[in-house]
C-alpha cells in the first residue's frame, strides 16, 4: 500500500528514482514489474503489474463501448511496461514525459495501489484546491 508524498527528480534520460519509502514497500511485496501510464497525459501513474492486470480486466472487452475503447487507447498511448533498474530507477515513457513535462523536480504521491507522479508545482496547485461543500459532505459520510 502506497501512502504519503516524496519529492524526487526525473533525470535527462527520463528515469525516475523510486523514493525510499515506496521502494521498501515494493521490496517487501517482491514487486519488480510495472505499467506506467496516464489517463490524461498530465501526470504519470505507476502501477505494480499485478494491480494493472486487475484494472485491465475491467476494460478488456471494449470493442463496442466507446468510453472503454478511448480509455484503452489513452492508457496504451501513454503507457509502457517497465522494471526498476539496479539503481532503483524506473523509465517513464517518452510520450508521457513530454506531454506531462516530467523532467526535473517531481512529486511522487502514494495513491494506495499506485504512485502518482507530477511536476512539483502542479502537485502544489492540486493540493491547494478547496473541497466543495458536496465533497466535504461525502468525506463526512465516509467518517473522515
């Protein structure tokens, strides 16, 4: 389970150094294969391959569903399988890196079953968003 935030960098070759707090989780769960993708090209999502397979099953039969077909196209356009190298880095797909501007300082945010990677200034903007009254009501209903 991924939680918390860590700041790191994407180097000039597009490699993201996996922060220690997440590397420990991956080692504990013997995870070495990933699917790196995006839903919108604004940030990267790094899924352990087993988690990605669960998601992929949900849109496997998409030939007659235009929403599923679009989702499948986008995640495959921006996505690629990856492995952590010997120095604890993972290569982000070039198409996604360029679209999302993932170079230099980034935030890596634990989102329970995957890691969200975005430019640090984008992460701050997202974090600064106020909850709407409707969202606050939902959060209260969840008991949080």
